[in-house]
């Protein structure tokens, strides 16, 4: 197994998406910080953020999804109540 095939538990993106983000990271450092970094450094930056805040972002997405579904169910419950309470 080579280094590219190692899947980190915090890295759930496709190879294509990861490559694109690494390229954007390199561009960011060049344009915003006037620093030249290579692929390895950009991968380390990406891994750092994925490992340290990826779980928090994922959990926030789950929480938002649950709240949205809950809101829809509450609305559905009200709609059903109004249908069954017609007199």
C-alpha cells in the first residue's frame, strides 16, 4: 500500500476533491500570504484542519439536518391535526 492509498479516519473526501483543495491551498498561500508551499505542505495543512475541526463541522451539519427534519415533522403534525379536526 502506497502513501496515496492510506485513508485517514478524518478524511472522507474523494481523491479528486482532495487534490482540488490541495491546489486551492497552494494558491491561497501564494496569493494571500505570498508564500510558496508545495503539495506535501498543503496536504499537511489540509490534514491539520480536517483532523482538528472536521468532526465539529460534521456534527454541526448533522445537528442542522436533525433540526430541519424536526421542523418539517412539527409542521406536518400541525397540518395533519388541522385535517383531522375538520368539523
